[in-house]
C-alpha cells in the first residue's frame, strides 16, 4: 500500500491509489523535459495512461508564484511555503486523482528539488522535511545527475542564464556565470545528500539523449513490472574535488537575514 | 533557523486571539490608541495582508478550490511573508507590534479542518514567540449573538462550509466555531495564553490588558519616543 513521508492529508485514502508515481528529478537544464517527452509516448504505446505534471504549474498557485518571482521580493521561508502550496494543490487535484484512476504519473521534479532549493538557502532541513511530509512516497525517483562543468554548455548555448537558476537572490556573485556555478554546485551537493536519504535511482545525465532515454525506459519498465529496483549505485565522484555528500553546501548570504527568532 | 524561540529583538509583540465575536479586535484597537497616546512607536499588522500572496488566496477562496492542506499552506505562506518583511524588521527596529490573530488561529482552524496538529505547529516553527498572547474567552452563544446581529451573511470558508457540517450556513458556522473553541482551550496551557474574560464590560477588559502590557513595556523604556 502507498505511504506518505509522515502525515496523511484529510480525505486521502491511500489504499485507493493504485497507479504508479514516477519522479524525474535533476537540476535546471539537465534535460528532464526532453526525457519526459520521450517516455510519455513510449508508455502510451504500451497502453498505459500517463499524466504528466511538474512544479509551479498548479491552477491555484502557479500564477502567483510567477508573479511573485518577477518582483524578486519573496523571502526564503515564504518562497518555500509558496512552492509547498503549489505542490499540495497539484498533489490533491492532479496526482491523487490520476493515481486513483490507475494512471502512470510522470512528474517533472517532486519535493526533492523544492527541498534542495530551500536547503541551499540555509533553511533548516528538518523544518523543510516536515513541510513536505504529506507527500506520497513515489514508486521510483530517477535522478538525472550531471556535474556543473557538463551543465554549463547546455544552459549557456540554449537559453542563457536565468536569474533564479543562478541563485541571484542570494547574491553569491555580481557575475551571472560565477553565480550559476556556485549556486548549481551547491544544489548538486544537496541533491547528493537527498539521493542517499531517499534512495534515488541515479542516471548519468552527461550521456547523450538516447542513452539516457534507454536507461530510463529500462528503469521504468522494471517499476511497472513490479520487479525490485536494481541495487543502489554509489554516487560516482565527479572529476573535480567535491565535499563529502553529508556536508551539503549552503550559500552564505552577505547579510545573514536569519530566520525568525534568531538572536 | 531557530524555531519559535523567545526573540531577543528590542521590540515587543502583542497578539489577540479568540473566536469571531469575542471582541478581540475592539480591545486591540483600544490598546493601540493608548500605546500611541503614551508615545510608543506602535504598528498594527493585519492577518491576510501580504500583497504577494493575497491574489492567490482570494482566487482559491472565490473559486472554492482550497482543501484543508492548501488552505493551511497558503495562509502559512502569507504569514511567512508578513513575518519576513514586516514583523521581524519592525521588532528589530524596536516597535511595539500588534497582531489581530496570530499562529494560534491557524492551529485552531487547520486542526478543525483535519490537519495533523503536530504538522501544523511545526509548519509555523519560523514564527516569533509573542511577548504576550491574549486569548479572549467567550461562550459560543454570546459570540454567535454578537456576530449574527451585526452581519448580513457569512462567507463560505468563514462558516466552515467546506467541512460539510451542515447545509445551513448558520448551523455550520456554530458547529465550526464550537470546534475552534475546543482547540483554543487546549492551547491555553500549551502556549501559556493570557486569558481575558470576554464577557466582562469592555472597559474592564481593557484595564486588565493595559496592566499586562505595561508590565512588559517597563523593561523596554528606551522604546519610548519623547512626546
């Protein structure tokens, strides 16, 4: 039977959620959308009904988040909770009904990206875990893993640097390139911690699109056939030296606007 | 991130809590007048006032698309925005901050809607602990009479209509308020709320309130602006 990460929301009858919940995680520009666009028709050809969803797309809060981000004025805790609201709305109004109807739900990111973003901004991990503890445990989390060096050309040569993807709200550097490096590096180290804690299935996303897709399809097929997942990979060490996974990086803000109640 | 700790900002935070019709807003308004006359830098922080989140909340309520979970989270988001951008800076600046409703309102409402009490308390772990939290205790029938006399109609979520307690708005409201009242009573010892008997004459309640506030401000003389 399906489980949550802690608390169960009112009216959510877990026994009825017979579909499969499959998460594609990974940082900005790693190719999640491309991969989902390949997975969906592949599943449908096999006769599986697929619901595709992603973060900040809820009908309740999606627009509000976009507007608020335009102004760049959201506080860290506020932003975390806004994403939490959006997530809850999608969980209750999209994911749960689809699971109840026996769909395969493919979600572009899940709580892990949202948790990583919050933790990089110095928010207490235990608090963030509690906020998202109503989330359903997925059947599988495929984490598209990439190093910063492989990520940069993909982002720069496709759409350029984005304010939020570069963590510019944290002012790590005046320069977008430096900011992007620092911010994405910190995010990736948070993801490595989460990968261990939540048992992600790690996919090397530096491979070409077709190889990644083949790897994902094999993983998804295994989940759908009910076979146990392959034993967990140990996290491959990237070329450059990286801190041990347990000490995930947090971006230090210049003026540490500490959370409420700080001395 | 420190949780719900006793803040060490120079300002003071006074909050009023109680069910609708307990008279808490009237009492806070009278306290505000007095504090200003006494020369304290006093600021009123309203519930539901964050411009960033307001549109989303309004949409959710108007279209009745809020569930207990999203109702809880959108209000927490709104509260966080006020906490980060309004209440904390004001307390740092040494202001006396007055809040009509605070986290206890959320605890009561969300738990009545079926949310896990522990989860909700933890959700608001970033909130500053008030200097004093006043709870205006009033019997349900007294509060109901005050409200229904003065109002033309109840709003959907206000009456707890989303809980399906009754088809009738007034009846739904009464059942909802009764459950909220039970939650408040549980919180009195848990959070050491300062109870005011809200059936007393208005002036008497205000005298008690001012005494309590005065005692807390005595340790913060430097807040005083020269008249």
